[in-house]
C-alpha cells in the first residue's frame, strides 16, 4: 500500500470518495499492466507479448502523473 501512497496519493489531491475510487482504479490498472517491477526482471505483473518495431507513443495516466509507452499502430 505504500507504493500507492508514495506514487499516487502524495501527488494528487483527492476531492471526494468517487474521485478516490477513480484514482485507485486507474492506478491499479497502471500498476499491474504498465509499471515495470524490479522483482520481475523489469516486466509487468500481467505479461504482454512483444510488439513489432514501430514508433513509440506516450499515453498519460492519472493526468500525466505517470506515462505508458506503447508502439504506434
């Protein structure tokens, strides 16, 4: 839980309970599908298959607090 606090709540002002749940949902999705983990050899918790070489595009998460990088279609 300290990861959620330090990487998210310490940087976002939560307005109400609905906003908190939205922030939690977005962070959990980011944490499991996008964020690399040192204990997993810098892989994500949910494994993604390798993509072919292409232009890399950035997608902001949580209003730009974090970013996800993917190959362009």
